[in-house]
């Protein structure tokens, strides 16, 4: 029997090599140039807004990951983008070239007088990317100019930037729609850019509507029509952005544009976090410096964090659910052989396996689970028995530990003889009030004990749980300033029982995170405030208890107030 | 100039027809059978948990959309799934066949004594789907049996179910991994099922790791090896589930398994909300009854709502961002021509474009909807305009009226000249308190005006919303004793925005009922108490306003306290 999992690197690629133009590195590796446009096209996504400092942080992380190009922004579009280029100029970049983005000159104008082209040069980047239209419909109806003038705009703009000593990448906007409309014209646009000296022409599926087979045919036609590097830039409107990018590379495109986590306008751009592991690990291309594929998950998380977006757990390869197993059948199989329900080992991309155990019926499950938290219970049968009893009791009362590892770990640790609570809650009160003409008011008071200190705080919030959260942090931060960095990333409420209306039991689930990672906690009660409080208290206790540098500061236990 | 947007239906399909086995309907349409497994494989996703009632609601919506099969669950795995089949049996299904899912008989046993197969028959569905392994690695290492015994398990189980008069669909688990390992064995498993009478064999990429080209080769080989219908079932671990499904259909597979919104284990299953519009609109296949593609967006939203999941705005085709335009450049182009940055017209899938344009098309919808409530607005254009404005404003603030008809009816009635409010709220206050040793306390005070009477009440509850509910009823019952019969049957809370943790906006949805029927209301706010109150107030106002015998008792309007 051949055990084919994980697939040998490059194995599948062997079969697709025919007909593809290859760019070999010195040691014979097939390379694909990764061009990241998170900072430009990625910021067109709804809810994405980056400061100059955010952009620099993300650019440094991308450089560390090892992408070949980082498109920093559009200096002609806003001053924030120009500020990025001014600061980027003074940075040392290990792997990446910074590129500035702009459009070809305006119709009817000259390159010398074009404000947009001048600003592109003022960005002083080693490479520039300019976009021009490759669809007759777009040229006539949207630009309102002639097909010939559009070809001159492309050629003159490329030549102008080349004459200024820049590497020039030409983005052929609407290339695939244009090719479907009039292949000759779409290809003429590419040739105009190439003949004027462009280093690469990039075929863009701007509206994201092209299916894979026609896309591949157009890529092949482009490859046989121009001599410079051909790149691919896709959008995810048909959920095909990754597939189309991979197909284009297999057809011979050697430059790939995309964004981290697939951020971007409408549904998003092609997701580099899926494309890179497929190309490197499954198809044997070189995309990143050797060894760097393992940084993918942390880079993906970091970008989401800086962009102030929740890290989607359903991201392929890098999401929290990518190697999470729930079904009983599958968990049994995973126990027999880890690869039974995994297409790659999670560590390849720096991710980890999660096994959700809803009914922790067996003692051995508890021991295995505790071990994954770094706690050895094999020699502590009494602790295992108590933990099991508590889980059973809590699940009866509506808890569900399946997706709340942090609460489960705390429950186990609280049963260890050396456990010291990072804080004890004495009292809390939440008031929500509506008075005609005054609007809603939510206010909380919290009294905590940490060691021998008692902290009594009050805060307002835009709702009762938010007020309670704020008052609690206010108290904790006096002793543990690090708690300020913890964000509540997600908050969910589930009503467990349909039969009692507003008196039903509710379960609150919280995901919290900071630069070190994210963790999930749970609380359950008939009172939504109490359920929220229980999940909230665990989410704040978790980093204090589990990080050695914080745990070391927890004071010795003093007798609790009864 | 040819304006090729949107592409003509079936145009692209013309070019791919060669080599594909076609299933023509009577009028010569190419059909693909849509097999929905949201209720079974979809529930394997993290955070997905459905009650029997939820499952029935989703099944009815899928039937209304017009999918061919609805896989209801695994009767052998839990009593909740068996309860679904018991209730489903008594429903009228317009388009769909209900199927029960299970596995082949156990290794070494007999079909007659197999508990799982017996429960499959007890589900009494017209079709059953059984899963068997098509990978030697899985058979030997995970099942722990021989390759020959596995073939017997498949053949005997299929034959047993066929003999009981069922349509039988065979899911070949790990087919593509198995095919890469040992093509002869993987195909032998398919033949064993087919020869035993299976109506369809479905090729499963269980781990989601197969790339498109090798997948297509394996599909072609399967098609040339068996005579029954061949189906495809993919997972999204490489972000290729949709691409792989489309490629398999173009290669000749005529049965597609997937889930609404791509719900499912790990990253999820193939997303039917992307597959259906690509197949129907872009490739000219028939998947749904004519005209039903327009129901796709509302069905997608409804499934998310019932499953208590946020409806991902980045879902292709059906998400809120699918036709949302942010970039200045693009919005200007959109103003010139709507299709400039859209790959299809949003209305094809029942979605809408989000740019700032007044929505005149909604007026006739309001008139029709009002008529369903017994309100004639055809002659009241000013009321229709105001109602539309209010809906737009409220939906911007997180309301969603799709599954809250009672709140929508109240909103319309409040705009009618003869509307009299059944009560007016003046003040309310809710206190939640935890004091060491006293346990949790929740208490509410409510001050209402009904006509010229002011009622001021207080009540305790097991949580703040329950306390508010009780205090409000106490006040209302003094004037409307019938309100005592109204029960709160269900209460759901949804967090609308991941970005602000406990400060996020929440939407509360309530179902209330009494002997006359049940009705749904909605409220939204950053404050969970306020959101609950808004939904609660509507749920109590609804019977008072809409039942003639109660409405007749509503006092004449007196001037409200400012």
C-alpha cells in the first residue's frame, strides 16, 4: 500500500508541465513571483481602512514573509498613500520591492503634464504599476475615448516611466472581458505595453466573472502574443479567484497578484494565503524564501489584527477551523491516523490541529486534551475524576466546551493544587435605563480582589455587557496593564431552550485575542448578564493564568470572602 | 461594438460540450441535480447546531427554492435527526425528495442485523444515501478491514436498500485520494455500488485537498467506468470547492452535492449559492425550477438566520458586499454604466446593488406586502414612500424584516392616519446585580401610558429581559387581560458586527404565540436590553393592534409626553 498523504511536493506539477513557459532560478527551481496588493486593492474592501502606520506594519510583515513585491498604494489618490512611500523609502526591505500604483495618462493629455504619472515618480519606488483598459467597451463607454488613443496612452505612459529608470508592471484592466469582446484589441493593448518596454503585463479579471476554461484559453493566447512576463490578477465574485490563479500559473503565468486573506473590493481579491501553499507545497513552485511557508498563518493573523478585522476562522489553510475536527466519526479516525481527514499537515503553514470534544465522556480524552494544553494528568486520577464531574455538571447547565478551549483549560487548571486565581470577583451591578428624552443608559460597577488589593470601578458602555467589560478591564489594568491589549473579537449568544421565552437559558460564547493569538470562552445562565460575565471573566483570566510572565505576577492566594 | 455583459445564457457552455455526457430534460435542457446536505454535512461546521424545528424551517425553504434532494440527517447518529424524519414524512414537498444518510454495514456483520441500516429504513424516506470508503488507506488503517470485505459491505448494503424499494445514492468517501493511491480499487468500489443497483455514485473529495486537473481526470475515468449517474461532492480546504464542482460538471458529472453558504466541516462544503448561479446563469444548465434563481439571496439569508449565524457579507453572488461599490473610480463608472464593475446583474440572484441610489423598485413590493396584511396602500403613495424610507433607515441600523412580519406590519400600520398605539412606554429601568452570597438578582421597573391611564409596575425575573417582560405584561394586563395568554416561544440574539466585541450591534428576534397563532418581531441596538425591549414591545403590541376585538378597546390617542 502506498501512503500518499501528504502528497510529495511537485508531484502533481510534473504532470502539468507541458506547454508552460518556465522561469527557472539558478538551482533549477520553478519560481512564481508573488505580488501583494493588500495595501492598495485590499483596502478597497468594505470595512477596511488603514493608517500610514498600519500600512508600514503590514508591509514589514509581508517583507518578513518574503513576497517579491508589495504594492503600497496609489500616490495620486490620497496624501496618506504618499506618506507611506516617503516612510517606506527609509526602510530596509529584505525580500520585497515596493511598488506604487497609478493609471496611464489621461486621454488627450501628454505624459509630461500628467499629474498622476508625476506623483508616481515622486513616490520614488524601484517599481511602478500602471493600469490601463483592455476592453473596447470600457475604453469607449467608461473612458469615453477612442481605441487608438487608449493604445497611445498605454505605450506612452510605459515608455515615460521606463525612461525614468523604473521597473514597469502593466495591469491590463478588464483583460478577460475585453478578450471575450474583441481578442485582437485586448492583445493589442498587451503588445502596446510590452513593445514600450513593460517588464510584465498582468491580465486582470477585474469584475471577477470569468470562468476557468475561457480564462486559461485567454492566458495561453496572451503568452503566445507577447514576450515579457505575463501575470494574473483575479477577483473572487464567482468564488473562483484561487482556482483561476492556479490555472493561469499552470498555463504559464509566472507573476501572481493577490491579497492577504483575500481582502478586496466586493467579495475580494485572489487570496494569497491559499495560493501560496498550493503553489509551493502541492505544485512544487518556489514562491517564498525556503522555510517561510510556516510563517503564513501568523502573517495572516497579523494582517487581520492590524486591519482591525476578525480573522475569519473559515480561511483555508490559515483559519482556526482549517484543521478543526468535530464529527465523532472523524475524531475517532484522526485518533487512529492524523492525516485521515487532513489534506496537509497543519504545521506546513504554521497552523495547528483542533479537536472539538463535545462529550468528554472518557477519562483518557481528558488526559489527551490536558496534554494539548501542556498539563500532565496521567498521574492524577483524582483530578481527572473531578474535572469530568464538573464538565458533566456544567454541560447539563448549558455549557458547551466544544469550541471553548480556554474555558476548558481554566476549568482543568482550577483543579490543580498549585492554582492561583488571577483575580476574584466580589460584586458587580449593571444598570440599564430608558427615560423619556434621555435615551438609553448602561452603567456597571465591579469590585474585584487581586491578592490583598480590592479594586472598585465603574464604567459606562453602549450596552450592559460592554459597560461590565469596561469596568472589569479598568480594575484589572491597575494590576495587569497587559490586559489592555486583549480585544473581544466576537461575542455570540445562543438561546438553549425554546420553551421559556425570555426566561430561557442562554449560552454566551466569546472569542478574544491579542498579538499572541486568540482563545474562546463560554458562559451559561438564565441571566444573559451573568452568562456574559462568566465568559468575559474567563476570557480575561486566560492570558493571566497561561502566560508565564503574567502568571508569575499573580499574588499568593488569600482566603476568599465567603 | 458588442456589449457582452451579462454573458448570454449557455454561451460558454456551448464551447465545453464535447466529451460530456448529457442528461436532457423533455424540452432539451441540460439538467444538473442539486443535492443539498446543509442539514447533515453542513451541521458538521463549527458553531452550527440546529434544533428539529430549525431543520424543518430550512428544509421548507430549500424545497421552496427548488433543490432536487434534501439530505435531512443521519438517523443512526442521534434522536434529533430521527425526529426530523418523523415530522418530514407528514409534510408536502413541492420539489425536493428527502434523503436519509448513513454508512454501509459494519465490517464482518450482516445487512439484516445492521442497526445503522435498519434506522435508515425506519426514517422512511424515498431516497437514502450511504457512504462507503473508496481509498485502500482508509479501508485498511481507519476501518481496519480488508479491501474485499469493503467491496462486499458496499455491494450488500446497496442491494439491501434497493430491495427495500429505496432510491439509493452511494457517496464514495475519499474517492479522489483513493484514486491517486490506487485507481483500480477506487473504481472497483464505484462498480460494486453500481452493479448492486445504486442509482448514483458520488465522488467525494472528503479532505478537500485535490486540485482541479487531477480531479477532472479522475471524474472522466469514473464516467467511463460505470453506467449510473456520477455525482460530485467537494470540500473547500484549498478554496477550490466551487471550481472543482464546476469542472466536474463540465466533465460530465450531473449530480452536485453542496450546502447553503458553504457551511460544513473545517472550511466547509462546496457552496451551492455560488455553484447554482454559475451553472444556471453562466453555463446554461437547469438546476432550479424556472424563475427560482431569484430566490437564492433570500434563501441564503434565511438559512443563516435560522442557523443563528451571521450572513457573511463576502459570500459571492448572495452576500451584502457582492454588488457593493466603494472605490470612487468604480462608483463613477457604475454611474455611467451599471455593468462596468459587475459580472452579472444583481437581480439575477435576487441581490441588490449598494450605491447611493433611491430604490424606487421597492414601492410595488411594499404595496403587495401590505396587501398580504390586509392593508391597501395602492392609493397612498405618500405612505409607501415613508414606509420605504423607514425600512431603509432601520435596516441600516441592523433591523432585518425578512423573518419578522409582525414588526413590518406594525411599521406600516404606524404610518396610517387612523393608527392608535395600544400603549406608550414612558420609562423603564433594569438592574442586574451580583453580591457575594446573595446570588444573581434581576429586577425591572416599567412605566406605560394607555390612553389617559399610567401604569407603573415592577417585577423580578431570572434575567434582565425576563424581568422587563414580566413588568411590561403586568402593566398591560391591567388594561388588556388577554395579553396573559401570549407566550414568548423563542428568543434569539445575533451579533451583527465582529469588530467591536461587546460593543457590537445586536439584533434580537422573538417569536410569540397564543391560541390564535404565532408571530415574529425584531429589534436592533448596540444595547442588548434595548434591542430586546424593541422586539418585546412589538410582540406585545401586535395582537393588540391586529385583532379587531382588542384593537376596538385601544383608547383614543392623547398627546404623548415629550
